[in-house]
C-alpha cells in the first residue's frame, strides 16, 4: 500500500506537468528540482524504483552513450580538460550532458509513477476524461504487449542458442542476418497472440452495446484537488518564467 492514495487522473496531471517542464527547460535548477520532486513522488507512492531500473538496465548503456556524445561533440563554453594540444572537454558539453541526463531520468520516473496505478484504474480514468473506451483499452493493451514481445524475442533467441549457435561470437554482419531471421517468427508469434486476444474480446461481447457501464467510478478527494491545483499553478508559473 502506498502512503498516499491519489486518483489516477491526479497522477497523470503530475506526470504531464513534470514531463512538459523537463522537455522544454534547459535550466539545471529546474531540472534538478523536477527530478527531486519526481523521485519523492515515486517514493511516497512506494513505486518499485530499484526493481524497474534493474529491468531496464540494458538501456543504461544507450543513456550513457548519449551523455558521452554530448560531452565529446559539444564544443561550447570554457575549457575544462586538455590532453596535450587537444581540447577534449568543455563546460558546455558537461552542461548539455547533465541537462539531457536529468531530462531522461525525469521521463523514466514519470513512467515509474504511472506504473504504480492499476491498469483498470488507468482505463477508467481515461474514460472519465472523455476519451473513448476503445482508445483507452487499446492504449492499455499496447503497453501490455511490450512484455509479451520481449518474452517472444527471448524465447526465440534461447531456441537458437540451444541449437549450438552463439550469436554474440558471430561477426557483426552474420549477427544482423540472424536477427533478420529471428524477426519473422517473433512477428508471427505476436500476430498469433493478438488474434487470440481479439477472439477472447469478441467472445466476451466487446463493443456489443453502444454504451458501456463500469463497475466502479473514480472520484476526486480534497487531496486530489489540492495536488492538481498546486501542480497546475507551479507548472504555469514555471512556463511563464521559461518563456519570459
């Protein structure tokens, strides 16, 4: 259980404001503040930050590569490090890498915060925000398909390795050929699962009636109104300051 129970629409409002400010801001103070706020919200909601970071650890080298490229190729600002006659590090590169790193971290924390909500509650929140149920349901299914796609890829790669082929020891060109062969069964398996889900939905009468009822209805509490009001106020002030 979380320390604080918030409506999913309140969570969406918070993450929306944090993502917008992180996306358009190039100020270190703003980005560090947003990062700290996002981390505090994730901890208050008892989000499994460490567990999710462990699951996406394979993307960390990509993040580090983006930061390193900014450090190397951004030649603005003052000199920070020189190796012989070659300037290899500028203050502008450090500034840019810090901004991009903080921005990506805010996006990751926003996704973690959204992940604290149940899928059914998120669908109901979208429906009560006047979004058609079909679109809300498809959004949830699309998110659920990502783990299924990953599982399909892992099963295919495991079957290849069990046949005695070590992909990681192959030259790059042959490795790309193997990946191209893997793509076909993965795509076929994904289509088969999508067809099974579609059949199950039709058997349960999905979209049989024009109006759909819900088992429960989300209601705002006083804390939800307070959080939405404060986040909207602070977000508006931040946008005015950034564009002034």
